[in-house]
């Protein structure tokens, strides 16, 4: 694995966790939203990640940016002699909507109350959101630590080469 691959993999992890933190923040911010453009209360959303082969992801991005035209750009004879397990990275696969039932609160004075006086509130549980936020923050910190370790190894290699 080259140092640049290590930086890229950590970067993808950082990006994925940042996306997750933003989604959790949106859930918390809308915990009391009873009207949305879709109609009805806000529905909690979650992100689904997908593990992808790092070299496939890198090849796809290079094609999208116009750096590659051929289909199989990485032809390394050494890789054919000594096959390595694929390096895995992460990307956001999709965002799903939580279709669990809404919480009902009796508040007949609320303009969003039904005929029985109940208001449907979003299915956002602040305790779950905070636990998810802590988990995402720790995963982000782990990716920062991996990035720093790769940076330290690269700097040590450069120092050795300087001699």
C-alpha cells in the first residue's frame, strides 16, 4: 500500500462520517418539525455506507475527472505475480427514511392537531441521535488518527531517504 492510498482511504472515511454527522444534526434540528414539504411531520433519516474496492473507486474517480480513457488502467505485472487482498474503502450508498410510527401528543390548541386533539411529532429520539453522534464522532477521530499515522510514516520515510 502506498502512503497516498492510506491518505485517500482515511479521507473517504472522514468524508463518510462527516456526512453522517450532518444527517444526524438534521434529525436533531427537525425533532419538533410537524410540517414538511412532503406533508406531515419530519421523518428520521439514516445513512447506509457501502464498502468498495479502493482501486475500483480510484479508477472510477479518475475516469470521471477525465484522467483515464481505457477500461483497465492498472496493469501491474507484480500484482499478477503476487496478488494482494483488495484495499477496501467506504462511500455513502443511500439515505433511508425511518418509517417507524410518529409520536402522538395531546395538544388540541396546536394548528396541526387532528380531530381528536393529537399532534403527530417526528419519530426522532434525541437519545438515539446523540448515541449515533458519539459513534460517528469516534469513527471520525479514528480516521484522523489513521491519517496522522500515515503522515508520520511518510515523514519518517522521507527523513530516512534524506540520510
